[in-house]
C-alpha cells in the first residue's frame, strides 16, 4: 500500500544534505520511501495529514541502557565529595557480592519501559549499548511487538568495579569472565542478528575502555569485523577512567584505542568527553580529535546527562571543525531526543562563549545522519527514495511553541519529545497521536515503576555506606510519603 504524508514541513534529503519543503509530501511503500520533497504526482492509497507538523527522518539514539533509571537516579551521590565525575560508578560499583540482578519479570518490565520511552522521545533507531543481560528470546519478541529498530548485544568486561566500606572505588580483575562475555555476545549475534523482521541487529559492547584489557579489545574488534557488526565502548567518560588508562598505557584512552586498531568507521565511542581537548584532562600531549577524525570513529554525545554532572563537551563545535563524526544519544532519562538537540546547541554556545556555535543544522544532522556512519547504513537518518521509511511527525503549531519562520529552529528552540505525534518504522506506525500502538502505556509505566521501586529498596544492601536512595540523593524539599 502506498501512503502519502501531506501538508507538513518535510525534511527531505537532497544533494548530500537535508532540505525543508513547506507543504511537502513524503510517500512510502513496502517499508521504503518512494518520494520526499514537494508535491507527489502519482496515485496513493492512503493519506496522513501532517498540517502544522515537521515530517522528519526518525532520530538515531546512539546511547540507551535498557537497565532503566534506577541507578541513574544516584548519578550525583551527595555522600561523596571525592566524586570526580565517576559517572556510572556511582551506582555500578557496589560492595562486592551484595548487588543482585532483578528478577526475570522485573527485567522484562524495565526493558519494555526503556525502549518505549526512547521511541516516544523521537527515536526510530535505538542503540542499546548495554543493559540487563539474558532472556534474549523475550528481548527479541519485545522488539518485534514494539516495532522499533534496535542494535544491541550483551555488554561484557574483565574488570569489575566495586566500592569498599570506606567509599573507595577499586577494580577487580576476572579475565575469564571477559572471555566468556565476548563468546556469549558472539553467540547472541549469531542467534538474533536479523530477528524482528530484520529490525534487531547485533553489535558488540565491551563495556568500558578501562574494564577491558588490550587482548579482549583486540579480539572484540576482530570478531566485529568477522561478523560485520558495529562495536561500541565507553571511553573518555570520566576522569577516573582517563587517569587509569593514562597510568596503565601512558597515553589517553582515545590514543590507546587507536594504537591497538580498535577505532575505525564501524566504532562508536560513548561520550568521548575527556580527551586532550578537555581542560579538566590537563594533558597537552597529542591530539585526540585529530585521531578520532582520521580513524573515522563516531562519538555518541549525550549532552543532558553530562550537564547534570556539571560537565560539557569541549566542544561540540571544535569536534565538528576537527572532522569528528558526532552523533547524539540520551543515556539517562528522559530519553528525549528532541530536547537533546537544544541541549547540544546551548551547551556548545556556553562552552565556546560563542552564540554561533552549535547551530540547529549541526545538532539535527548529529541526531539523524551522524549515527548512520558507524552503522554502515545510508538508508537511515534521511527521507529520500530508497531510504527506509523511518519517519516522525512532530507537532509545531501549538501554544507551548511559538510562531516561527524556520521549522528546524522551532524544533530545536521550543520542541520536546512530548510533541512527537507519530513514529513510523519501516513503514509501520508504532506511535500514533502521541501514544504507543501496540502497548498499554499506563500498564508499561506501572510495571516499570514497581520494578525500579524494588531496586531502590535494595540500595542499602549494596551501597558502601548502607544508605537509602533518599540519603544518597536527598529530596528537593522535606518529603512526606504516605505511610511514613
């Protein structure tokens, strides 16, 4: 069936870049775009009225963890003045042997919520860079029911992070666990790559550069090339990691990964914040941005998550001008890709003290085209004949917005993920009227809330100080809960 989206502002891909057509049309059939741009002259079977909306390629969210926001709540541990941007270690460095994974039903509930939440934020392609492990059959079934496009693979590491009773973080080596983790990830890809009608694709996820040894990273890259899948790792994510690699390898994390052959066009680097370009690194030797540009690796930038930790990329504009491929992700909640466009642009301006930095065209390109490079996909992130029919319709004409002349700037300046009215993946409508087509949203939220609540209840069991969540991150005001 041939469907025409008509009446909106159409972001069409022409001459190597995006162009915008007022009152344009997009036509798709059999999961692929047939036409994008001005009026379509041929016959169609169905029409979708997009008046007052932006008709755009679906965003590629390059950083989603399907473990939910239970731990993210504790990103800013107020009990630790020596925090020093340790990032994930605030909730993923427990007292050894104390943290228990969620039960199967809780795991399923959290995954369902996270993926649906990301879709409602404007993502039609989701990069799952590591979350809850196991139960892969049900994971594939979830992708099928949601209609999302997901790249995923179980994360693995050979150095675990723990905290002692005095709050000191340390690494604990388990080389065999790393080897088994890689083998399990390869098995997962061989079993599930191409599932859910081809929308579930495999990728390899060595967890963090400092938690995987050189041999494991080299073997991972070799396996990725053999399987023809992309590979992701977190690098340049926090100062503890930067110092650890500098101590062990006598070079920066980015230079180290380049030297061992890990970086190339099929590599996604999560965050890439702490490099030779960042003043907090205080490392004037070498040029990590040049290395990233020359190797062709992509940096998955998560501006809001880092802003919460009082950190900015130094800088979005500097990376672009150096030739680094930049993509956008959310990492933490809310997984609102529309808002990330604004955060990326505003923080670029603040970092450079230059209002001409972080232009809407550049942040929009990062959210659409930037993620295509490491995926090896020239049929995503754009609306053009032959591209996959991954499309979002975003409401612009309403009082939470403002009168505008340029719909892209309106999206960046005024928009929110809540303005996403429709999401289409491979020609299948998965969000309609702002709501999921296949799932009961209230039920999804309720189940996730209960599952994450159980995680919070057990925080004192594994937290280094035996603290509750409300002690780790005190409420904004005295909070009187029912039943207290």
